[in-house]
C-alpha cells in the first residue's frame, strides 16, 4: 500500500514535471496597449537549480525559493507596446552568474501595458502591496529583510520604493534604474523612491531630460555621461523607437555590464557633471581613504561609507563608451587649457605659438589631481580620452581647437 502510494506520487511528480511548461513573461499585443489592461502580478522564480525555466510562485507555493539566500526582485516599468522587456533574460542570467540567489521576476505586464502612462503609473502602489504580501510570507519563514534586494526599472524603481516604505526602510537594498520622472518629478518623498526606503539605495540616472528622474533618490546616484544624452543613442526622431527609449534603457545595460567580471565602471563623486568634466573630481577625496565607487551590482561595497555621510547621499559621474561593454578602464579625462586672449592674438596659422598655449596633464591613474584650470573662464577641457575594456583608446575633441594636433601627438602624451 505504502509502496503503491509512493509510486503514484512519483508518477504525479514526473507528470507535473513534464506537463508544466516553463511560464514565461506575459506577452501582449499593441491592441491590449490601446484598450488598456487590468492589473495582474505574476511572480516568476529563477535559481541556479532552474536558471532558464522559471517557476510560477506565490505566497503559498514558493517553488525552489531558498529563504536563507538573498532574494532579488526585478521590477519592470511602463510597457507602452505590451512586449516583454528585452533585457529580462540577460539580467536573470547575470545575477545568477554572480551569486547563488533567488531571482524573482515581477511580471506586471498586465497593468503596465497601456498607451496611457498615467494608467500604468496609477498601478504602482497596488503592485507594491502585492509584493509586500509575498515578502511577508517569506518573512514568516526563514527569510530576513536584510537579504531582500529589489531592482526597479523606471516605474519599477518607485514600486520598489513603495515596498521599502512599508518596511520602514529595513529592506536590504534597492537599485533604481533610471527611475521614472514624469508624474514623479517634484513629488514629496512619500510619493516616490527616497533614500530612506532601504538600508542602501543606488540609482543610475541615464535620461534625466525625458523619461528619467533628475534629482538624487538614493544613497548614491550615478549619472553616466552627465545623465542626459547617452553616447550611441539616436539624437533625432529618425532613430525610431530607439530615439525614445535608448537613453532610458541605457541604465539597465550599464547595470548589466557590472555583472560581467571584465567590465568595471568607476564613478567619481562630484557636485556636478561640469565639475567632473573640468577634472575637479578625478580622485575620491583627500586623503584618499576610499577608492572610488563602482557602478552596478557591487556598488553596495561602499554602503557603510556612503551611509555615514551627512546627508547620506552622493552624486557620482563618469563617462562611458557608446556600446557594450561601456566600461572605460581609465579616467576618461585628459585636460588641458588654453588662454582665449592669447588665442585671439596669435591664432593665425602660427602653429608654434598656438601649441605653446596648450598644456597637457598626464593621466596618472586615480592619483591624477585634476586639471589646472584658471578661473578667468578662458580655459576649457579640450580633449577626452576614453579607453574601453579592450584597451582601445578613442579620442574625442571637445571643441574645435585642438584639431591641429594629430592623434599621434596624443598617443605620445598618454603612453
Ligand atoms: C499558487 O500557485 C499554485 C501553483 O502554481 C496554485 O495551485 C495556487 O492556486 C496558487 N495560489 C494562489 C493563492 O494564487
Ligand atoms: C538553502 O541554502 C543553504 C545555504 O544558503 C543551504 O545550506 C541549504 O541546503 C539550501 N536548502 C535547500 C533546500 O537547497
Ligand atoms: C567579457 O566577458 C564577457 C562574458 O562574461 C565576454 O562575452 C566578453 O567577450 C568579455 N570581453 C572581454 C574584452 O574580455
Ligand atoms: C596604473 O594602474 C596600473 C594597474 O592598476 C598599474 O600597473 C600602474 O603601475 C599604474 N600606474 C601608475 C602611474 O600608477
Ligand atoms: C580600436 O578601435 C578602432 C575603431 O573602433 C579599430 O579600427 C581598431 O582596430 C581598434 N584597435 C584595437 C587595438 O583594437
């Protein structure tokens, strides 16, 4: 009898294993976006035991979720066309490759899919409540708030913030990837992501002049390329859909690059991008007790240091290459100055004199102390050097002036 029931349950197990397909992220048509969708939150679990085939989980069926491990929730944003986010698979794979954890994809595509942004935005608190209920169940087991990590993209970042608020900031960590700006800009802390929502919050702002949020929202706020226009993204509407989403999505791709060991993006704490570009922030404080923070998954290595600050917020800047893997190995600034007045007088085809009015500073890794700019406004950074992870350097001229200097010259200067 016992043997029989064992056999039957075994058969059931095998059956359910083979019958159940891997649930996938909700795919909707553009038609759904036009008519709008009601909210339905699906949770899909991936672990190292099931890295490619998700398990549908809920507060009563936790699947392979191991509560003693870290649990990372991935929360997407507004879906104006109904399609699944293209980066979801890579993010799951990347997270599982760096740490043995539970990765829960929060699929609220039904709800996020609508052509009307306000409708999606109005559902963010409801999604947060669903997540809270789920997390409460985990906490009733062995799970700890310290081990809960939420990665929120765009509207998802505010959802993560709302969840964090319900736990009075005791959630382990939130990463906001270009948190949504429209309808959230200027809102008080209770209506958006806020530095008090988790034990540690890191944010990447990549589209602050359109879909993203401009002001700092975390303990550390990274502004790649100043946070406005990202290199490699179309500058005009002729770029099609990419024109609208490329800058915004770049935050996700930058985060993804941090999950690959060979691509480290170092950021430089600074008051403004302008100061960063002027070479005022190329070291991380004097005396250098800390190395500069790095972007992405490992940003929380700087957690204690960043939280100690008063107020506990830091803006950090860096430049990137225009395509994967984005990282630049060395400081992207080579600075010089020229004196406008002198330029006016001696400009005319007198290469000899003109060259004398430039001064170069060699990059000395991170001990580089910045450019020796004068304060009369006559000097500007004239050249940047970007070295990608392949050790390839590209040179960008910042203004028309150094055009007369050959690449060969720069090569000699920087080697
Ligand atoms: C949870 O998931 C299980 C298995 O997928 C399902 O049978 C059950 O009805 C779900 N429970 C709730 C409350 O949705
Ligand atoms: C859960 O993870 C812990 C280590 O984090 C491990 O010791 C334990 O065996 C795991 N449990 C299951 C059921 O895999
Ligand atoms: C970096 O690592 C990724 C995979 O982790 C690999 O595809 C890529 O080729 C590597 N790039 C370099 C420059 O080694
Ligand atoms: C720059 O950093 C590299 C690698 O970290 C090191 O090998 C080199 O000696 C450093 N150069 C200077 C001038 O500090
Ligand atoms: C550096 O990049 C340029 C243009 O992208 C390419 O033509 C060149 O072959 C690269 N050099 C190396 C050493 O990879």
